[in-house]
């Protein structure tokens, strides 16, 4: 092997190592964001909530997804997926979890049913796009379909 070839191979190994480190850091960052998000969801759930107040989850929509809660409640699934078109699938999964928890707090049965249908549609879409199988997601869809008697 020539000296020039060895240098190129050495540069490739160095680049590959750097790329692997970047991927690992990116995964760690994603894991940290998702963990923090779920901790905040649990904190809101555990804090209690009065039925006549705004949803306890309202602030999380703007913080994590840069849109107000009302937009997500009114938007069609196609609008939501267009909104997240450039984002990784985990962001859509986070939103769907937030919608699920928020919908369970609703006292308006009609709005709750609309939200449950939207959540089912989002979970179905996530199942198609995600590379990970989730028994929890599957159970949620079954629970919501049973509630809606679909």
C-alpha cells in the first residue's frame, strides 16, 4: 500500500469515528429531550387539575411544538403531519402522547371522541413510518377503538 493510500485510509477511519461519535451524541440528545418531555407530562399529571381550568398540558404544546394547543385540537391529521414533515418521527410520537393525555382530561365527550379518532389516526401513521414496534401504542389504539366502539 502506498503512503498516499494509507493516509486516505487513515482519514476515512478518522471521519468514520467522528461520524459515529456525532450519531451517538445526537441519539443521546434525542433521548434526553424525550425523557424530559415525559417527566414534564408526569409532573403535570401528578400536580392535579381543576375541571373548569384550561388544560394542564396547554403550555407543553407551545414549548415543545411551537404551536398553541388550540391549533392541534382543530387541525386535521394531514395538517399535523405536514407540520411535522421535516421532523423525525419521535416528535410526532411525543405530540400524540401529549394529545392522548390531554384528551383524557376533556369533559366534553364529543370533543374527546374527535380527539380519540385523531389520536388513532396518528398512531396508525406512526406505526407505518416508525422502525420500532410498540405494544403500548397497539394497546392504546385498541383501548381508544373500544371506547369509541369502532
